[in-house]
């Protein structure tokens, strides 16, 4: 059973690596990143937890078409006001830490976790 888990983990890691290679070598992704860089929005992009929806990816591949994302007109892009910094132990949190805290606050089920780990009070 442990061997199956290890095989699955390695397959998922391989898929993740191949998807990242494809993204990095994509001409469209390079153009989109250069546009974002020119507009000075790279910091805003790092605040998002970019997640790949594998089901949608498989559906798109089955239909034999690529995503039809086009360039965003510059007049449609708005600068978001900077959010107030959050701190932990006197240190400012990184954007990923802020996103994780928001995720944990909204979706983490403490009772379920305690039951799963065998913690009792």
C-alpha cells in the first residue's frame, strides 16, 4: 500500500514538473508576463495562489482546443490599493503567508483535524 502511495506521489510530481516546463516555455505565457511586468503588476500576481484545475485542463485537451485568453486592454486594468500589512512575531507576512492564513481561517475544520489526528480535550 505504501508503495502505491509513493508511485502516485512520483507520478503527480512528474506531472507538476512537466506542466511547469510547458508553462515556462509557452510563448503566450512569456508575452503575458512581459505585459504584466511593463504595467508594474508583478507584485500583485504573486499575491494570488495560482492553482491549475486539472479537470478543466483534461476537458480542454479532450476537445482539442487551447484556451482562448487574449490580451487585456490597458484601460481595463485597475490598480488595487495596497492592503495593510499583516505581522507575525513583529515581522511582516509574505503574500503567501497572508493567503495561507486566509485559507486556514475560512476552510480549516479544527474539529475534523483533531478527530483525524486523535487529539482529545
